[in-house]
């Protein structure tokens, strides 16, 4: 499809004219997008015989420590082979609103009359681009992915009709500067050896004050647990999730996995999730170890943003969906059936790994200690320390101690945590035992836990009310107190050693053959009082 965006006849005349690129200095990632666009400008310049000009507007960026310094931006652009840097300095100084920046830029464009002005496709540059085009009474082409030069005319190649069609758009009056937004990853920046361009600084005096919008303050949105670009695990939801409820289920999977949530364009368009979560050509480019793509078709505009992902797992009900060409692992199925089952499994595994970290010595050296994992899971569930403390009936100070590995979580607390994190605690206990307390691995587990282990005598009863465990507690020298408190009733029978059972603060000493039944809600602790290990049979009844 080829279209001219106004009705004037073609006029040759762009050859040899400058091609401008807008430099976005707000963050290094956005600046890199500008350098990518510079690569596009260089391709175009090679076709038209023009020169590339990188335009920087000096504006104050209060409260933005991530902003690129002007000199660094200049050095970088020169390293990337730009022919000229044009620095615009408004005489008034201060922070520039997009409409003021557009005014500054449009004034200089009208004076210098470059062939085209290219802008990286992002919220602010897009606004500046469209405002500047309006001031210059000229056309603007959006979302360009490539360029052609045909019969003296620049043709911008842009996706249209949801990406089904690649439209070829041109400016029919080449004597006026055209404005184009370029997709940030359509071209890739490249440093050029021995590059050297010229620099020019212009002071702009014509800036009129903005009377419609007032700058109040500029504050960076908190990015705690919100960084898609550096995330190691990402779960992406697409239109196939069906509705916002489907997307909420997907968020639960992200929480259980400790992953970030991303989205294709439809969920963003339908406001199921923020725009900053968009992945793809017009969104973020990500490179996680694992990316799970649910209900996404695999449109090129989306997959362009996930080429850096190490392993891609896709779920789609259509076996012919293009995402399966891209994925390392594909599951043909309904996401609405897949998600709850998969999420439940992941939750179980994640609590088990939490329990494992509690007992594994040296885990903290690998960043896998109990405290760190608890912090990660708590944050993934969006809980503050205070809320978690309240949910498990402890103080925030106690949770802090757990998170700092200053105290050890009891099995009882793990069970309570399982409830808070919506994980089946019974399954957790039995899976641990079944998979780890058998054969050689059982011994390894016993060694790792060092002072305490349990073995299920009722395997497979994870969903039953009655479960029986053989508990072994090492001698008092090795022993950390184990504090239980959970729903139900409990019966303990001492087989070997000497058990100190503290019930509601009162200590009972039980010798082999002695037993006791109590309400599991009563705060209770089991402790080995003998010099040898203490073994006891514990029967748990949970309603
Ligand atoms: C200029 C331009 C830029 C763009 N930039 C981006 C971008 O950056 N990022 C982006 O994502 N898109 C972008 N797009 C849009 C892109 O072309 C696609 O339209 C979009 O990626 C499609 O999203 P989707 O896969 O979620 O939806 P769809 O294409 O509608 O696919 C939904 C998929 O879900 C499957 N499905 C349906 N129900 C179920 C179910 N119950 N269980 C399992 N599977 C199911 C269907 O089989 C289908 O394959 C851009 C488009 C243009 C024109």
C-alpha cells in the first residue's frame, strides 16, 4: 500500500538535505533509542546523500538522576557516527514542557529546513513530534520501521491494520520538513571507528511561556519490583486471557514465580495493565532467562521485544499460532484451564524452596537464604511486612528478624505462611517427605537440616485430615527450638530420648513411652532435652 499523506503532487528535492534525529536524554535506555533512530537516519542519509544531525534540547531535568548529561550525549552521538550535533539552548532556562520543547524545535526547523525530523517512538518524543509538526503545518508519519528512497522521495515503511499490512507513506511536499516517529528497535545503533562530527549550539530566544499547563514537580515512579528490562523471569499475557479476571489470574502466577508481568498490546489497550508493561517494538525489549507467554499470537511487533529471552514457553489454544514458531516449548491448550493448575504447582514449589532455604547451610552466600526468599515471596504477593506480620499473628519486628536470618522459622510458621500465600500446607509437608526423605537424598536432607527432620508415615494423605509423622530432633547442643502453632489437634508419643514439650509457656518433660494430646492452636514448642537425638511420633489432625 503506498499513500501520499497530502494531495500535492510529488516534487523531487530532498537529495542532500539534512536528516535530523531528536535526542531523548531522559534516561540511558531512552537515549539508546535515539541512537537506534540515528542508525535509521544514517541508512536514509546514505540513500539521499544527506547529512545526519543529532538535535539536543537543553532542558533542566529536576529530580531525574537518570538523565544523560549533555556532554555524554554529545560524545556518544559522535561515537555513533553522526555528522553534526545541534544543541538548542532556550534563553529562559528552566524545565521545558513537551509543548515548549516542540516550540523550540519547530522554530529551528522552520529556520534550517531539514529534509525530515526523526523521533524515537515513546510518549514524550511522540508528543513533541506531533506538536512540532502542527506548528510547522506539515505532515507526520507514525511508527516507521524502515525507509526507502524512490524517485527523489523518502518513503517510510510502517505497519498498518494491526501489523497485517506494511504501508508505504511519503510526504508529497518535500520542500517542507516532514516529521516521523521511528520504532525504537527498528534500527540498531552501531559505534563507528574514527568517527568525528561537528557541533553547533544555538540559543533560542523565541520561547513563549506556557499558559495552559504549569510545571509542578517531577517525580520518578517507584520502580521497586517493577523492572521488566532486568527481570530474570517474565510472564506475559495476551488477548487470549479473555478479560481482566483472566489477567488477574496471570498476575498470581507471576507472584508465585517471583516474576515480572508483561503484556502484549491488547491487554494494555483494554487497560488490564499499565502501558509501561507493554513488550515489543513499541514497548520494552526484554531479555529474561525465562519468559512464559500466555494467550499471545506471536505477532512480529511483540516477538521483536523478546528475542533476547533465553527460554520462551508459550501456551495457546491454536496449534498454528505463530508464537509456537518462536517458542522453545509450546503447550497447546486453554490458558484458563492451564493457569490455575500451573500456578498452584508453582506455589507449592516456591514454598518448598523457602523451607529448604531455611535449612540449607550456606544458602545466603548464594543469595538463596530463607530471609531473602521470604522477602521476595512477600513482595511478589504485594504484602508489607506489617500486613504479613498481622496475617501470621506475629510482630513486624519478628518478620524482620526472619528476613534478616536472625531467627529460624518453625514448621508451624511455615504452615501459617503457606496459608497466607495460599499454598496447601499439607501438600508442602508431604511432598518434602516423599521426594526428599527417601534413600540417599533422605540422608542428605537429614544432614542439611542437621537438628530436625520428619518423615511421613501417611504418604499420599496430603489432603486428608489425619497425618502422622516421625520427628527426629537432634541433641540439645545442636538444637534450635521448634515452635509450632497451627489449626487442629496433635498427639505426640516419645519413642527415644527426652522431649521438652512447652505448652502455652509450661514445660512438660516426656520420656520414651510417654505421650500427650493438645490443641495445635496452643503455642507449643518441641525440644530435645537429651544428649542423644529424640524421636517421637506426631499425629496431626487438621479440620
Ligand atoms: C505499529 C505497531 C506497533 C505495535 N507494537 C506492538 C508491541 O510493541 N507489542 C505488542 O504486543 N503488539 C504490538 N502491536 C500489535 C501487534 O501487531 C499484535 O496485534 C499484538 O501483539 C497481538 O496481541 P495478542 O497476541 O495478545 O493478541 P491476538 O493477536 O489477538 O492473539 C491472541 C491469541 O490468543 C489465543 N487464545 C485465545 N483464547 C485463548 C485461550 N483461552 N487459551 C489459549 N490461547 C488463547 C489465540 O489463539 C491467539 O493466538 C503493534 C502493532 C502496530 C501496528
